[in-house]
């Protein structure tokens, strides 16, 4: 049952992500001639010189790269990529067939912002569930295996080469907006990949660590981890109190620590996602015994 749910979640993420990608390209990228990387960018270059359907060209490019990736990277890679390879061109064809989809806005700046945001969301959703969008990402992975160059570097190199081909027939505004869309895509994608239950992490260093721990468990109802540390100046062995709390509890924790020890050293860090007991798993309250299987 658990594997079935995980597979369904992965499939949903890939399908929704590719729908959003197709919408971004069909509604904003193509109508305004904004340059972009990836297999779609190669398709845009080809369709500029040869009057063929963009979705057909993208499908052919994806299929060729998919076959290359399967031979070089193996079956495991193929399983996480085949869905995007097939459904993205299909979704793109459907989106482009929607009446008026290419006339949502005549403002190229607005189109660029929406395109960058939607591309970032779409790619982020696919990557977040452990799948791949395929396309030129496959080429970067293959080159990484052959030449052992950083995947991130190879992805940027491939994308900029694809962008370079489009520069030949695009005006200066389309080029500048394309670069802006690429930056927005990267920023939004990173946010989506890290999207989760945002929390605050505190690390408290105090000689009264036992009292802080007890009050953290009883009054704040927060999980606590005790970390063995050694003070730098006095070389004294003691413990630090590490805990992760919701944003709303930060004030209460600060007040409690200050009441116990006004000289306590506290570091506060914003973290993007928390998983495990007490967050994505059932919480065990203070004083309760966790049953072992």
C-alpha cells in the first residue's frame, strides 16, 4: 500500500508538472518569441526555419535523447524519465490547440514573469518527486558520465548553447526577456524543490542546559536533542540544546530561555523543511513511552 501511494504521488507530480510546463510554453513563451533552453529551445530554433509543429519536434528530440540516456545511464534512469518524455509534447500540443491561449497578454514583460514562474513550478514539481523532465537534461547527465564534469555546469553549458542558436533570429528584447525568464525559472524551481513545512531551528548554549531542556519539553512541548560540546575559551565540557519549533513559538522559547539564563547564547536559523517524528510522523509526547515493534 505504501509503495502504491508513493508511485501515485510521483505520477501526479510528474503529470501536473508537465501540464504547467506546457502551459508556460504554449501561453507565454511561443506567442512572444521568448528564447528558452532545453528541448523546447531546440524545437523553437528548428520551427523558425522549418514550418513544422513544435510539439512534434519536441517529441522527436525527447525520444532521441531518451534512447541515448537509456543506453548510457541504464534502466533506472529510463523509468524516471519516460513519462515526461511522452506526456510533455502531448500536453504542449493540447495547450496550443486551446482557442485564445496565445492571446492572454500582449505585454512581453508580464508574459516573461508568468513563463519564468510557471516553468520553475513545473520543473520543481517533477524534480521534487524524484523524476526528470528529460530533454537536454539527459544530454548533461550523459556528458557528466563520459567526461566527469559537474552536472550543473553541463546543464548551463547546454542551455546557453541552445539559447545561442535562438539569438541568431531573435531581437534584443526577446533575448533579454529570455535571460530574465531563465533566472526566474531557477529561483522558483529551487523554492519549489525546498518547499515544505518551514520551521525555526534553535541551538542554545547555557550552563543551565538541563533546566532549559526540561522546560522545553514540558512547557513548549517541543522535541529536544542534546549535543555534546566543548566551550572554546574555557574548554569546558557541557551540552547544547538543539530544537526545531514552529515560527509562532519563537517568542515563547526566547522568553523561557532568557528567564532561565539571561546570558544564554542562542542561534536561530530558518529551515525550509522538516521531516520525521513530530512533524511528518506522529508525535510522542513528553513522558510517553514509544512502543517498539
